[in-house]
C-alpha cells in the first residue's frame, strides 16, 4: 500500500480539523476521511504545508497522523514530515510508518540554495527517514523559496531509492514535467510518480504533459478525481470541460492565506468537517469573501 | 485627457515590441495601438513592469513613449516611470508629460518596508514628477516585495493631490478593494480610481467589489472591455459568463516569465505585433507551451 | 527577579549543548551556567534563534528550560518562545514561567510586513503569554525578514504593559536606539530596557547611544560584562579599549551559520560545554576555520 | 593593463561624486583619482553596486567612466556593467573598453537560482561583453540574493576564457577561498585572481586563505594597501596589527545604506571629494552618526 514510482491518481491534502476552541477535532478527522473516500480519491496526505502543521505540537502531530491512518484503513495516508532537524523528521516519520502510513513527504529547508546543498539535503533526509520509507519530494518554490532544477531532481531520484514521488508545484512548471518525462523515457533518471499540486490550478495542462495525478487540497476532490481519471485515460476534451467548470472557484481557493480559509469553509458547508476554525494566528474569511465563495460554488453544487 | 480619481474602464498594458534582432520595433507600436483601439480600451499603459522596460536604455524608453503617445492620438497613454532615483523618475515623467502622456505610474522601491518609508517614498515621488502629473500608485507585492496596507494607501492618496489612480494587484487583494471603497464612502480618504491588474485573474470578483476597471496586459483586451463594461453596468451574470470562458487561457498568461512569452506569441498571432521577440535574457516558449496556448485560445478565436 | 523596564546588564544567550550522539547534554547545561555565572553576567537567555531551538522537540525544549532555570538559581533565565501558533507560544511560556523563568522572548512571524500586522501580532502574542509574563520583543530583521519601525516599537511598548525589554539587533540600528531614547525621554513611549544583540558587533556604539546592556551569545561573556559595565558607568575610553581588543574575533563569531560552530568550539575549549556538537543539519567548522579561531582568540586567552 | 588571472593588489571601489544639487561632480573625480593614486592602490573600480550607479542615466554612466579612465591614466579602471539586459551590458562595456578600461564587472541577475541558470547567465554575459574584455565575476549574495557554489564558480571560470577575476564577497566566505585555491592547485579550474570585498571586513583572514588582494571601497585605501601588501609578503603579524587598528571603523562603514554615507563623509573630510552628497533617495548620516565616525577615525588620522 506504500507509495511507489508507479503511483497514480489523486491524493487529497487534508486540512487539520479544529473545533471552535482550537482543539484538534478528532471526530472531524473521521468525517473528513469518509468524505474523501466517497469522492473517490486514491489516498490522503496529512500534515502538508497548508495543513497548519506548524501550529501543532509534536504530540498533536503524531496523534493526528495516527487517527487519519487508523480511520483511512486501506486508503493510503502520506505524512508531511518536514522539519528543521533530521532527528525530528525521522521521529515523526518512524512513528507514522509504524502506524501504517504510506510514505513521508519532505520539503527542502528554506536555507538551501545551491544544487549541491539541495542534493545533499535530500540524501540526508531520505537516509534519515530510512530506506524502507517511501519519500515524496516536495517542489514548491513559491512557498519554500528553494528552486530545484530538473537536473537536481533527476539526481535526487537517482541517488535515493526510496524517493519515489515528486509533489510538483513549481510555477511556472509545465515544461518541468515534460523535461522529467523525457529524462525518464531516455533512461536519464528512474521512473518516478509525478503528482501535481499548486491547488490544481494547472491540472488540465499537467495531465497532458504526463503527470501521474494530483496531490492537492481542493475542496471538491471529486473534480480532481474526474480530471485525473480522464487525463490518464486520454479523454482530454471531457477532462478540459470538467476542469474549466471548476476553475473560477479553484482559482479562488488558490490564494495564499485566504485560500485555506475558503477551503475549510467549503469543506464545512459540504459536511466534511464540523467547523471551519483555524488555529490563531490566521487569515479570516470576510463576509464579502464568504458571499463570493457561495456564489462561485453555487454552480458546482446545484442541489445545495 | 489626463487620469483623474473618476477614471474608469480598461487600460491595456502594452508590451514593448522588438524585431528579431532585438531592436525596438516602432512599426509594431503602430499596429499594436491600432489593435488596442479596435478592442475598445480606454487607454494604454507603456513601460510597465512586464514591458521589458528594464532592458531599454533611457533614450529608447523616451522614444517608445513618444511613439506610443503620438500614435495613440486621443487615446490616453500612461507611462511607467519607476526608477531607483527620483531624478531619473522625474526626467522620464517630464519628457512623457511634455509629449502628451496622461499620467505616470510608480512602483515602490524594493528596499522599502515600514509604513513610514512607503508613505515618505510616495510623497517624494509624487513631488518629483510634479503636481500637474497624475500619478498611478502601483501595488504589486508579489513583484515589488513591498506590502502596502490599506491605511498607508489612504494616507498616500490623502497626502498627495496628484495621486489619483491605484493600480491594484495585491494577492489576495479582494478585501482591500472593499476596505478602500468603505474608506472612500465614509470620507476616510479621497475618491480614487481603482484599476486592477494581476493579469485579470480576479477581475470578475474585483468588479463586484467596486473596482473602477482594469489595467493589465491580457492578450484579449476585448474580454477585459466586456467584463469591465458589464461589471460597471451591474450586469454581473453576463460578466461572469464572459470572464469564465477566458479564464483557462488567462490563467496561463499569468504565469511569471513565461506569461509574457505567451502574451507576445498571441499578440503576434493576432496580428498586433510583427514578432514575439523579447530582449535577452528571456524565458522562451517551448514547443509544448505553444501548442498548449494554441489549444487554450482555440475556443476564444474560433475563426482563426 | 523578572525582567522590568529598568533591567540593565548582560544576558548571555546560551547555546543548547548536545553530546556527540545528538542528545541534549544536561550535564553541560550545569557547567555552562557555572561558566556564565563566573563571567559575571546578569542573566541567561535560552532557546534563542541561534540556540538550535528549531531542532528540539517540544518536550526537549521544556526540559532544557527547566534544567537551565533550576541550575541558574537566582540568576534570571529568559526563554525564547517564538512559535508559528500562539497556542504553542503560550504553552511553552506558561511552562517556563511556572518553572521560574524571568521572561519570554518573542520574534515576529516571517509573514508580517505592514505596521498594523506587526502591532497586532505583538498585541496577540503579549496577551497569549499572559499579563504577568515579562516580554522581550526581538527586533532582528536580518533573521526574521521583518522590519519594525521606531513608531511601531513605541506602539508595542505603549500598548502592552508586559512588553518591557527590546532585544535590539537591527542593522544598521544605532539611530534607532537614539530615536527610542528620545521618545522615552519626551514621554512618547514608556520606559523600556534596550538590550542589544547582533553578536555584540556594535556594542561600543550602542552603549554610547544609551543601550541598557547586551543580550547576545559571544563566547567571551566577560568582555560583554566589562563593556556594558564601563559603558553604563560612562567610562567610554576604557570601554572602547576593551571592546576593540575583542573585535577581530567577535566579528568572526558573527558570521551566519559558521558563527555558531565557532562559538560552540570556543565554549568547548574554555570548558563550558563537553562537546561542540550541533544537531544535523549543521554548518561544520573546517580545519582552517578552527586554526583561524585559535589564532584570533590566542591574544584573548593568553594563558590557554 | 587589463585584468588577468594573475592580477594582485588593491582595487579601490570609487563612489560617484555628486555636488549638492545632485549633479555628477566631474572635478571631484579628478581629486578622488589623485587620492587613490597617493594611497598606493593598483587600480580603481567604478559603477560598483554601492556607487549609486542605479541612479545614473545611461549617458551619465558613460561620462563617469570616461572621466575616471582619462584621469586615471596608467592606473587600471574596472567598470561595473551589470544590467537587466545583455544589450545594455554590452553597450556600456564596449564604451568603457573603447575608452581604455581594464575590465568589466558583472553581478548575477536577482532572478537566478539554480546552478544551470547561473552558469548559463555568465556564459551569456561573458559572451555579450566580448572575448577581449576581461570579466570580474561578482559574488555578493547578501546583495544579489544569488548564492554561487564553488563548483559553479569553477565552471564559470573554466568555460569562459575572459572571466579572470572573482570579486569575492560571500558571507561567510573564507572556506570558499580555500576551496577555490585547492581547485586551482589541483588543476580543477584555471588560475583566477581572487579580490575580496565585503568592505574589507575579513581581509586579514582572506589574505591568509590565499586571496590575491582586495576590491572594496573602504575610505582608508592605504590600509587595504598595507594589509594586502603584507599579506602577499607573508608578513602576517604586521598585517594583523595594521588591520585590527582599523576594524572598529571599518566595521562601521560596512553597515548597509548608512555605510556609504559614512564613507562619503570620510572621503570628503579627507579632501578626496568636494561633497558627501548622494542622489535621492538616500540614507542620511545623523548628527550622532557623524560624531561616532569622527570618534572612530580619530585614532586613524591623528593629525586631522
């Protein structure tokens, strides 16, 4: 059930549910997992960068992981384990894998810049979590401040056998998918699963470029499932039609800060979580923004 | 014909046309202006941040401005005059206004951070270009690295009589429009024209929030004209429909770097400029990207 | 024993001692505290930005604090409690104060930029740690990326009664001390203790400008004690002479990354900690750098 | 007289002199060159990053270069030609070399990050200025935001025959000098001159590490001449003594922004330029700062 270089499909990035008092809402983890399962996703990713993971204590993080994994059952759960020190990273990863997680996702430290620094960092990180832990390499420069070239990605995946998935969210990043696919096809790097993020904002193009699927947190995961499914099947016209209908709201959710507030609001409206609450400090959804979201999603959930 | 606090409509941000050898293509300035005129815009902005202005010599910048202004005739031309020194800023602005420009656009220096620094900078800049020069304050944090609060904007527009237009491109930035409109309505700051940018990516929401129009460079300015026109008329449903049809490609053009390449490619395909060439160093449009653009715009120009 | 607006003297920023296997070395906490006590400092600050605090688990952080506080006895211990969420911040602060700490040090979150955001952040943070917890406001833009104006500092210290100390490490920052002193003298803001950091690189000038003392981690705290003591006594010539003799090495320790490695190396050589080990990932001290340090400190410890 | 891989000694980075009205002060260029000549430097660098070059028009830049070159006579003059476009870069470089300059200095564009981007940029830049123009590669990450690894530097100097000097100002950067020297000695890269900058703040250590000299703008260039001379002669103790005496003020001048104001103030006090004026916007030297500078340099110019 662990991630492999041939992993395909949709991994929904789950927010961490809180109740109004700011406590982790474990009951909502159950409803959220059920929501994702019904939407048809192939897996769930928890403790992602946008999952308010930095606001959890170490203990809470582990409890959240265990609850997601135990609830998800046969649905694979990937765990974000990025940390300033490799010791913490390994500690969380070991705990998650022991609980039954499918892999560990690692973003580069913000202090990295040269190719050698980045390559060395992932070598150390992949070693720290252990050879039997499948690793997702997160490439999200707008957030991390670290730009990873195609050459460096090829080296990371060649050097570390347990690095099997790329969470691709460079912007612009479409040519990077093509370059990686060409490298893989020509034997320049091993097979690797390319799951795209960035809120799904370019998922249509990404599937045409050869992405293996999506790993992102859009509040309508069934749309991701449809787009990725049709994309993998080569049904590009139907894929584009489905995608385009969602783009006006999908774009809205992709705004930094307020995007997470909108996403939690919609997940709450859809019954997936009991409260849209975030832990402070946070970006609130204004009354006007809520109305905007309601308007933009009205067409996407006509029966609501 | 100069900009005023009640300016409304669409100001197309024009790229600088070059020929294949890298020379400024003055003939294409003429066809480009004609293209904009036919699309129904209310004005043109030249030497914007994305107009490759940094790659022009001082002399070339002035010649580009004069050619645009003389060609545009009664169509107002706004000129980007941002510069590290106020002396250069004033020099270019004076030259542009003498040639008949409608106003000067100024972005904050990247070194600014505190409220006082930003406020003082715009006071000095508004003074440098002269009291009779209408000023567009450019608020584009993703590009400038400078975040300007609503309070500071209110102070800038209150303190400087010639500051009359806000080029709004904060991200997220919708609540900022609402906050500014509330301040204006309650007398907390003077009337000001709010023209939104950011590639038009949120123009639908911006018009509902009270924007005065758009100032951006999308390669289908007629779409901006329709969206702004319907938005100002309160025809929001028709506005949304027009906007949504363009969003898949509009989003594509909004990518950093490659977006300008795509935009010039489309303007060239549409006959507005003789060549899509940029000055080096540049981001090229790959074969796959060109195909992607062709696909995304096919529905937007069915007769092509 | 808690921090107050009239706190003066030297607060040594303590590194976190680790053994060669990467475990927190609690025995070295004892020798380190003894070392600081002998050097004549007025207090100790733990879990500072350079204290590898980000590489500690929540549990380890609390244990480190308790060990320092219990060992320090009547020597005040200030605790760095900066955290992405106010809940964690309050949790660590509450635990530290209950153990007997003298105050909590808080740096602004990297996402802040406008005056209002910064002011609001410190209002929330000062409230989160509780009115009875003395707060040190850390102003270190080179590290945090957040530039806090004198006006904003005045507001923070005026609005929050428990904000009593400024850890000043802006660069350049000398005029800021003068501006704050002028504001305090003219009643524009309440009395506040200004303890300077930045490795002590400008401590001579800072004392002339009216600093209350130093809060930094230089490996020769007795020099800080002498400089601050003479500075507070107005013995500026003797102060300068003492300072100048240390500047060649002091400058060396102030280098980012490698500075901490040098500091731990010297503290180890001086018998203050059992090992210079850091937790991975880290910046190592090359053979040449060690020789350089040995050379630069030779004159400072002639008997060694 | 052009720069070569065996260039050694001190290249003084000259500020651009302005008169009180903000005009370039060509008469002061003459006195400044004479000042540098008397101080014993081996060359002068103009239009450096701190030379307010961004506030000059293209025309002024060329006039400044020509005046420096014609005044300097047999003293080599290096010209900063960094520019957003290669066309401008080549234009200024061609003009400078035709006037008799000794080389062109190029900093990386702020948009670069990966090894390939940096390598490609310098290949294009070295080509743009022409094979017969000696190039100084400027490595100043704190200012440019671009971190260049030793590996990439080796590639740049190996790939481009006209790249002959490294202006080294990484921080920390001492191990980089050692690494480059080792690479050169082992045949891993060609011979290259390493002239260090960063205000001279680590010049003592840099000379011991194998630097070829200094290229920086300290207001007492005779100190740089003595330190580099003694360092190249292996008289390290005398070198250190000379250096240490200047460090308290040298450190002061190395502050961002205000450092240039201090430097111009001292150069003015020493009679090298007629006015300390900068072009707006600028960082002013407060009354307290002036007093501080006076105090710190009193010991360095006892007869003053």
